[in-house]
């Protein structure tokens, strides 16, 4: 069966965002990668281990689930052609008509909560995986609901000291099984785990 | 020059202890290791990658700095022959005569704060490194004082959800340089960083 996965950059002290939603160096490893640039409609970039990890993270994904806050922060900068190129289900309290964008991204607004968004995303993804795009609150909901199958964290070599922690508000201890470690020359370490349900 | 280092087991969500100082599975990877057993006066055990990482972590250490809480929690279970076999400087507000134990461990109580303990430990260590033994509060003091040269975290594959975070109360962003990754078959990932001062 298709999986529900997530991929997040975190500092070694576990922050997925700095204070006031700043990114604060957390995503610098991405911007020059060929696979990041390709998703953003740009040519060139470096094709290295990080680029392969990023490409692979989306290769088998057929739909995304996203939190309202991530959508609100992103809608304007993403512009006419957001870098997702697939159906995105936004968990929100505000009903809104679906938004169809260039390049294959469609935003569907789900007002019945995270647990209602997952089956819709699964249906849209077909045989492919569903990825929880974030923010951290939505990933925490996925963990608390027992709906996340795999987590990959991209551990960036810095201590932010403040911000929004990826793993917070968990209601119970979660056992993990490490699946893979990639030690990228950039200093980022990609750790992938299966959630033991 | 000799370094100030630290080694801590953490869950993927960054806890170095569970609620109420419980260890909660964080140190299970240690107990059967030959190098852990040897330090505790026991024979046998497994000699694998984890055992080598643990052995190496102490091989060049000549003295320890320890927080009062770790000492208070440990004093009784450690018994007559604590597993340190070197001078230990305990940062505390309560003056006390040094305690000399079997097997080479001596506890010296430093009442002038963490920053006074480090030079004393350096002097005792001579050419060798000083290790900050914990708990997390003392490691945070070391980071905030700019006195930590290297950090190795042993990332255990679980999310504890609650407890005492290793990296908390940091006063400023800290840049790190990843030195090494060891992917142990146990599922523990050993990540070693240099602190960029």
C-alpha cells in the first residue's frame, strides 16, 4: 500500500523553523540543487547527493497534505506555478473553492481536519505515496493520529536555539526503525525512519 | 590544545532524559557493550561499532565536568567504584570535601560555577581532553559560555515526546561543522560536530 511520508529540514536542536517563521539558514542546502531548481522551473544547479535525496523524496509522491499556515505563507511567493506539480490538500477551517495552478498543482481546501485530508490525498495519489508537507503542527497531527509511515529529517549542522520544533506536542512515545542514513558532503545528514505503529 | 567535548544519547526529538529524569530506553544501546561493561567492572559483552564509539569517546578524556543533579542521581547507584576512573569536577552550590573512590574516580566539588570548573578539569586532564558529562543543563552552560569544542550525539530511534531536551536555553545561534557520522547496526546514529566559535 502507498505510504504517508514526510521530509523536513531541522537544525540539530530540532527546529524546523526559526523565530517568527524565519528559515534562518535551514534550507540553504536546497537552493543550488538541480532537483530543487527543476521543481521551481529553473535550469542548472548541482547534481550531488543532496540533489538525489531531494529528487527521491518526491519521486513517488502523488499528493501532498499541507497545513493552513504553510499555505498562507507560501501562496504569494509560489506565484502562478507553485513547485509541487501535484494535488495539494490544505487543512484549514476556512472553506474555499479549489485553486488550480499552472504546472499541475491544485490546492483543495479540507475543512474537516487532518484526518479527513489523508484519505482524499490517498485517493488522488492512487498507487503513489502521500507526503505531509508541513508545517510541524501538521506532522505532529499525523504522528498523533498514527497516520505517518515514514519520516526523513535533513539534519542541518547548526543550533538555532529558538523557533518551532518539528517534534513537539506528541501525545505518546513513538518507536522508530532507522531505514537509511545519508552523510552528504554539504554537512547535512539525511536520516530516514519508519514509524513503528 | 586539549578539547572540551561531550557525548550524549538523545531521542530523535532531542530529549536526553524522559520525564522525571527517567532514561526511558535512551541508554539501552549501551548496556551490553563490552566497553560499557568494562568501565563498570564487568566482563564480556558485544564488541561492535557502538562499543568502539563508546570506547573512543573516553579514550582521550582525562577529566570530567558534571552537574550537581547528575551527581546526586548517580552517587548511590555508582557505589564504591564509579565508572569514570578519572577526576570528576562537580558544579554545585554546596561546598563539600573531595570524595576519592576506588578505581581512580575522584569527585571535586566546585562552587564557583561551571566556568571555574573547566580550567580545573583542564589542569587535571593535562594533555588529554575534558568531557562534559551532563546533564543537559551543564552542556547548555558550556555552549552558552563558548567553552565546548565538540559535541557527539548518539541519536536513538525513538520519539520520547516529553522530558529534558539536550539543546535548550541556548542564548544564541551556534554554527556546527559535522566531523563524522557512524551508522551503527543497532539503529543508533552517532553524529559528531565541531562547534564553530
